[in-house]
C-alpha cells in the first residue's frame, strides 16, 4: 500500500512544482510586458532625439538611428530661450517644494499632536480640496492672480502650485507623524524642548522618509504642470518646460529632434531625483498612508 502512495505523492509534488513554475513564468511575462509598455516610449523619445526629422517617419521604423544626430541637443542647449524655460521650472519647483514642506509640516504637526475645536472639520476640508478637478479652478485662479498683480510672474505660478501641493503635504506629513510615538515628544519636553524644538530636533529627523516623499511629489507637480503655466504666463521669459515643449509645435510643422531632445533634457532632473531618493519615497508613502 505504501508503495502505491509514494509514487502518487511524488506525482502530486511534481505537478505542484510544475504549476508553481508556470505561475512564476506568467508573472514574469506580465511584468516584462508592463515594463516594455512603460519603457518603450522613453526609448523612442531618446531615439527620435538622435535622428534627423526626415528619418523619424521612415519605414520600417528603426529604434537605433543610422547615424547619431546631435543637432537637436546642440540647438536646445545653446538657445537662451530653452535655458530660460529650464531655469523657470527649477525656480518654481524648488520654491513650491520648500514652501509646501515648511507650511505643510507645521500644519501636520498641529493636527497630529494637538486637539482643538474644529480639528476634524479642518482635516476633512484639507482632504476635500484634493477632490476638486483643477480644470474647474482655472478661471477663478486667473482672476485672483490678475487681481493680485501676479499675472505673468513666477510668483503667480508658485502661489498657484502651492495651493495644489499644500493639502497633499499636510495629509502625508500628518499620516507620517501619527506613526511616531508621542513618547518622543514627552521625553524631549522633559529635557526642556519647546514644541517647535520637539518638531525640529526630534520628529523631523525621524520623519525624513516622509519629508523626502512629500518633497518629490510637490516637485514633480510643479515641474510637470502645464495648464496653469500656460494660462498664467504670457511672455517667453516666464514660460516653463512643459509650455516650452508645446510651443515647439509650429504652424506648418515641427522639428522632432529638437522637441524630443528638449523632452529628454526636461525629464532628466525628475529621473535623477527619483533614482536618488527611491527607497525613501517608498518608505514614506507606505508609512504616511497607514495610521497606527
């Protein structure tokens, strides 16, 4: 009897191992397909940036150009107009990131560590602002920015983007600070720290992953935003990278190599930033999204 059971068990084990390998193969195939779908547009953008315009639409299409064509990069890097687009995007992105981190962290500290009248309503209001489609705010924002005299200025863009990024910063930092035990605050208070000292000396070093993930999000928001940058600026000196790329479409055609070269250059800061802080972003998102 045992001689019959052992081969049956062996067959079952072989079948189970075979099914496990098929499942792994299916998972890897799906991951490979998703990776290809996500990476191929980037590879094609780089490919087009290195081709002359006449070769871009050649049939059959080629991922690798016959000869590497660097004129698009040379034009973009030497034209003061394109350098102005990059500088404006850096200024706006860094300013929005810094302001949203400072204001958002202070607000999150108040929500996380103190209870006051209307705190739940205030939290609900902050979260609700994220549900409003930004397109519906274009005309009201335009009127406010013109009224304040900030139309066609970088400060107008900074103020506008700050109102979009600040609710997210508050929610993320509040969720992350809630994961830090209040025993830290009590110990620091006994040692003589003020509430601001507790935040700066104790909580912020512990909350570094949350701060970095919030900073990356706000920088990406300011760097990639197109609609408000187009509506709230007029002169070429105030345009940002997304608007600059769209303006490369001419009435009778466009130079694909220059457009893709500028797109590659505009994508590099975001790519490098994410690669440097990837592990902090993952940790900050997972911790800030769970309470307790």
